[in-house]
């Protein structure tokens, strides 16, 4: 092994460890890997920066804008409203999955799920059906719908770009479709069974609720008239307070050392956790109030006030920032009264908690403020059923432009990247999107991730590390034939994707897949298809894909629910891939 190979493996191991640990955002890890490769001279400056100019990176950014055109015009809302009129649960689930899969084949699946999510919750509640029976199928349908076309997911575009960079033939826009449609049909049939027998029934929320199931952390202020004054933390809550728990007591900005043994004083603030009805019951009994931040908003808070739940969307500008830092109350004219987060104990004042993807905020806001939140791609309203009106002119323009982009790219008249860029320009010129909306629509985290991991793939190829890993894989299973090797590539990608970014796992495995094909003297396409399909369909954990994280919070699921429903689907897809990929993409060059 050469020095370059050792250094490449070192960078690769460090990147994988950081991706899996989630101590840093994936795009930061990708940039660190890029800097390490450049510093160690494992790639040239041109190769290091090639990720930023890659057709995959530019096309993904353009597809975010094209997806936003459909969102802002209200086209997807109209589709969602049509689904919501269905009264039978089984038919609602079937139509929801098929429509989500169809939409996700052409636009970003995270955007599709973000639009359909609140509408499906509202439709389920209105028909007295548990939302938990619908939301995991919604997420999974968005994933397996994305593998039907080249532009369905950023991973497909990444695999195509890396193949072309390595001198291999890429894919046409509908080359995945025949295989992808089979995956959609099988996945839908499985989920129709799984939603009945495997998915949990978490009950039907009251109509006044948003449909979100889970416990909130709330911050309550002890006023001068509160009956809590003089009581110790351990004797504070009434016996009928349900599962409400006092987490911390703050005096000034500091937490008291022993909340259970401390006597409550006027002006103290209590951090409590429990279901929202129980928190409200305890608050009223103890005469506590919500901490009023941004008092100067009172002038603007005329008219009827509503409770709304909003989820922090993937790629949101709020991620990593606190409510205080972004001046949330002034930005949205709404007060955060509770915060729900899976798997993390919150022990800070709410306005000092860095927000994370999937956080659900309970908001007290005037109805006029909800339009601000609907227009912000960083938030997904879960509790409001009313949707903005559809602009028929803008909807037709948005749909026509996306159709034209797909048609031109599919016909070969223009490359996908050129067609997508022209489509974005058309959206702005026709005023479907304002320039500011177009900029905001791009998830720059994904762009940076793609730009950072592409040079890592180049280093794996240049140093010979990819060929070494391929030879190792062939040595283990090569004697069993190319089908067994294909299965190893698929499973390797699947396992990596469950614990790290799907784009990162694809970028690591594509060079190995190409080197494996070359060593065996086979066409690289079946192995590349295996990587693309495996990285784009991650079902077994709530953190393996962005749409899984979204429904994890909104549906009140547990981690094991994804394992119970998603792991069998992963096994089904692996089996199908090993059998069907060689049929549609033969090994012979």
C-alpha cells in the first residue's frame, strides 16, 4: 500500500466516524474531508473544487428551485386537498402513497412530504383515523418514488455524475423507471399490509389538537398570585397532574441546584415536561402563566389567536440557532409555548435551546401570522388545516415548466443541468417565484455535502484505495458470481445509509462499485443502480432519511416502530434488487 492510499483510508475513516457520530452536521464533515484531501495533496485543487461545478451539484440546486415553484404556486396543496376528501382509511393510504411516489419521482421528496404531511394529519383526524397509521407510509412512499427517475433524488444525480467523471456511461432520465415502478408497487402493497398489522395505533387526537402525539417541554412563570409560592418542587404538582414532571427551576437566568427541595418564589420560571393538556391543567391549577417574551408584539396581536404546531424542516435556517438568537417572536409574530423533541432531555430555558431538525414548536399566534410560517420553507405547519389559495396561473406555469424540463432532458435536446437552469430562470421571469424565494429554496447543506464528498470519491479512485477495497470484496464473494457481488454492494450501501447521509454513503461506495466491475470485466451499470437504489431507500431508522425524521416527530413514533416496519421492507428491496437489477441492467458490457 502506498502512502497516498494510507492517507486516503485515514481521511475516509475519519469522515465515516464523524458521519456516524453525528457530532457535526454532514455538510461540515464533508468540508473537513475536502480540506484534508487538499492539504494532504491527495487531490489537485481542480479536483477538490470539481464538486462545486459538478452537474449533479448544480442540477440538485436547480431541482430545489423547481420544486419550490410547485410549492409556492399551491399546485401540491391542491393535490393534497383532493387526497384529504377520501373517507375510507385504506383508500386514503393507497392514494396517498401512489400520489406521493408519483410526485417524488420529479421533485424533491422532502418538499412533497412537507406539503402532504399536515394535510394527511388533518384528513385522518377529520375521519377519526389515527395519523400514526399513515405517516410512515407517507415517508417511505416519498423514498421509493424517488428512484423512478434520474431526477427523483439527489443521490441518483450524484451516482450518475460520479460514473460520468470516471469515464463510464451515465443514465438517461427514465432509465430507472421500469425497475423503480416495480419497487413502488411492491412497497405500496407491503405498506398496505404493514399499516394494518405493524404500525402502532396511537389514537385520534381531538379536533382542537393538531394531530401531533408526544410530550412537550414548556416554560411557566410563577406570578405573584400563584398558589405554587412557598411550596417545594417535590410537592408542587397536584396528584391529578398526569405525567407532568418538573425538570428545572430557574431563578434569574440560573437553574437552582436542587429543584425538588427548593421553595418556589415569585418570578421563578419552571421547566416542565408532559402532554399539553396535562401541562395546561397544572398551569391553571397553580395559577402559572407562560413567560411573555416580546411584549411589544401586543400591539400587533389583534383578532383571534390560535394554537399552531410547526415543525423545523430539514435544511431549515433555524437549525442550530436558538429562539432568542433569531428573535423568533418578532420574526413570525408568534410565541413559542412548548417544544417537543425525540430522544433528548431539555434542561435549558426554551429560548436558549439550539433548534434541531424535527423539533415541533407549539405556538401561540394570531391567524395572520400563520401565512408567514406557511411561506417559510424552514417550517412545516402541522396544526393548521387551512391552506393558502392556489394561484391557477402560477400553478399552470410551474407545472408546465417542470414538464418542459423533463421532456427536453428526456428527448436529448439538452442536458439535464442546462434544462433545469433554464427552468429556474423561467420561474423567476414569469413571477412564479421571486428571486429571494428561489435563493431560499435551495438547501445549501445538501449542495455543500455533495461538493465535499465528490472529491473523496476521486481520491479513492486516484490512490487505488477503491480498487483495493473492490479486490477485497471480490476475494470474499467473487467465487459465488457477480450476483453475490451485487448483493454485497447493495447491502454495504444500505448499512452505511442507515447510519449516515445517503449522499455520503453513495459517494463512498460508487468508486468501489466501479472498481469491482472493472476487476470482474463487467458493465458497471448494475452495480451503480444498486448503489443508487440502496442509498435512496432507507427505512429501518428514523434518522436514515430526512422524511423519516419529519414523520418521526409528527407521528409520535418510537425508534422501534421504524425498525419493525422498515427492516422487513429493506430485506424485501434487497431481495428484489438482487433478482431484478441483472434482468434490466445486464452484467455484460
